[in-house]
C-alpha cells in the first residue's frame, strides 16, 4: 500500500498558466503584476494596511525583528516551542532570544510567564499562533503597553484567522506569514510581512529592496533611487508570486478541504482518546486554521511507540518542534526564563497526523484506523 505522506503541497491548475504568463514577459524579477495581485489578495483576506511578499517566512521574521528596532544587546521574548527561525531572526539582529514556557491547551506561549522574563533590555514579544490558534492577544498587548514593548506575530500557520482583535498577523506591530510548501497556501518557498497600520511600511519597503528607496522611485515619488538604510534582497520573483496568486485565489477551497480532514479526526477519535488517556487538539472557541491536528499521548515512550507503529504501517505521523531552550543554538545564543515543564511535557508527548487538502476519505479512515491499533 502507498504511504500516506504527512504533508503534500496543494496544486491549482491556474499556477501553470500564471507561471507561463510570467515567462512570456520581460518581467520575471520581483514586484510585477502577480506580486501586486497576491499582495492585494492578502490585504483583502486579512484587513492588513499593507502586505509585502518576501522570499520566506524566515526572511519575513528577520525583517520584522529589525523593523521593531531590535539592536545588538536587546532581548526578545518568545516561546521555546516554536520554529528555529523565530529565534535565529533575533540572533541575526544581534539580539538575545529569551525562551518562556507554553500552554498545554493551545500549544501557544504561556502569557502568564511573559512578565517575569522582562528586563530593562527587553525590546519585543514575539508570539507564534500555533496551528492558527490565536494567542491570548489581550494579555500580550496589555503587557506590551505597560512595558513599552513591540509585538511581532509569527503567523506562519494561521493565514486569515479572524479574532476579536483583528485577523491574526495584523494585531501586533508586524505579522509574518510563511508560504513554504508545508503551509496551507504556498509558493514553494515564500512569505510575507503584514502591518495593521501604515507606520512601518516605508522602512519595510526599503529593507526589502536592498536598503534602497527603489519602491518610491518605481511609484514615481522620487526621480532616482539610492542606498538609504540597511537592507537585503527580500523580495520574491514574479514566478513565486504567480504561484502564490493562484493559491490565494483557491484559499476557500483549500481551507474547506483541510477542515474536512481536521473535523473527521476530531469527531472519530473523541471516544478513543478518552478511553486511552489521549488529549486531542481542542482549540478554544473552535478557532484555528486547520494547519495541524495534534494529540498528546500519555507518556513519551507511548508517543514514540505509536509513531513507530504508524510509520511501519506507512502512515507518516510525526512530532513537531524540538524545544529551542534545549537546542544547541538556543543554549549558545538564548536565555531561558522560568520553568519549561509544559514545553518539555508537550514536545515529548505530541504526535501530529497527516493533514493536506487532497486527502481522500479512504486516506483519513486509514490514518484513524492505524492510530487506533498502534
Ligand atoms: C512557526 C513558523 N515560523 C516560521 C517558519 C519559517 O518559514 P519559512 O519556512 O517560510 O522560512 C516556519 C516554518 O515552517 C514555522 O513553522
């Protein structure tokens, strides 16, 4: 029997047409019509004041950290349970990542552990909405206001998830998306920075265009462009934007297919989970992005055993992040604040099930049956 892969990228027929259209023109570099169209779609879906495509979510994080003014010696607070790019972007700006514990219920940063991690060197809080389940942004925004901190949202998983504070990625000072091909919407490798308000837009445009004011020049606002600040080449080519534009156009159907898989897991595993001491992902208010479906096994040994048994049956379930506070680079570059009891518990017991838009009912049934007998 064919294996059931953990993740498969979505494909839309429009991608090929869009890419062919780009190759038939003389504008294959960045910031052409497909970049404009994809950025406009992102703004419409999220309500962002501004959206700039980038070459990856990692590069978007590098931009975000610098845009909020992180300088050598500054500290940025983030969860230990996140992707390495969240920390390496801080280190790239000369800052120190400060790791705090997580909530078991959501997989998100434990907001009640943030305040004790704040020092006079703290510049920003970088949250990550795990699986598109919203972080408690009321708590984060009020801490940021009291301590005069900036807020970065790593929203790699949660494109267009609405909350009472606004759509994820537009609530803090800067939000980022990833369009890596493991994400719900992708262009191979890609990302975006989102802004809820317009005050960082011009510095962001400069940073993304090698530190030049080329964007204002292209809009006819200055008569020549020059090097004005630190920057890099963070803009994707039109080929990536052409794929992304087609995927964003298909967003509703992608999400409906992914929610179909997620809901089937949730409904069909409920009784089994209770009987076996397993905690299923249970997002507060049912709000999430159908990006991951996770469960916590009763012990780390049982998690490893279930993973091995499922893989032996050709079902590629997996774990997720190795906590950054325990990683070699996290220990070399970062600082850990407080206990990591929840992070260690979650990371060692977590298992994620395959979840992608093209899964058939037979695939879903096989994943469920394999899990139950593992
Ligand atoms: C939470 C999170 N942030 C950032 C990234 C980095 O995104 P990219 O792979 O587009 O650089 C990832 C990648 O998987 C991620 O899961």
